[in-house]
C-alpha cells in the first residue's frame, strides 16, 4: 500500500473472511489516511456500515484510477 497516503488511494476488496457483513468482495473502497494503522499492516476504510474501521491490509489490492474517475468520485461524495 501507499505508505505516504497523502493523496487519494483506492483499493478493491479481495477477501472478507470474518468481515462478510462489513466488506464486499470486488468492491471499490477509498482509503482514509492513517499512518499508525499502516505501521501495523492495516488500512482504514469506510465500510458497509458507513463508518470508518481498520482492516487487514492484505484484504485489499491498491488500484490507480484515471484522474477523471477520481474527480467524479470526489464530486459524488
């Protein structure tokens, strides 16, 4: 994952074992910066409850979106 996390970072969920209610496989999530969590191989995202929580970093794959897509997602928020 992006250690800096100073810009938008998006991930796709690839595992949800133990978090089936909170995470959907193949769903796009925006990562919220959390430097302490990154030190422990976790990332902070807003899950299906609408709240932000920490999850294991290896449950996700980071993706780079085209700038137009990132802008559209920011406007939709």
